[in-house]
C-alpha cells in the first residue's frame, strides 16, 4: 500500500507540473504590460508647438528640440 501511495503522489505531482507548464505561456502573456496607446495627433501637434515656442525663446537648444520632437514622433 505504501508503494502505491508514493506512485500516486508522484503521478499527481507530475500532473501538476504539466498543468503549470501549460499555464505558463498564458500567464506570461497576461502579465505583459499593455502597449501604451499612441497619443492623439492633435495632442502631438500641440506638444510640438510648445516645444517650438520653447526653442524659439532659447529655453531649448537645437539638439534638445530635435531630440524631444523626434521622441514625440516615434
């Protein structure tokens, strides 16, 4: 009886492991962060206009302005 109990326990554990392996890809998919939604085009345009104003006022260098604009357009 004791040997049969160990065999049943081993089989149970193996079944649990297989079930976990099957759930792993599904759970990994659920845990992925959601893609950030792209901001509306109007918002991007408004932000570029603000950047342009800052650039023209001298608050942003040419390089800073170009980098910020490129980041918004990605």
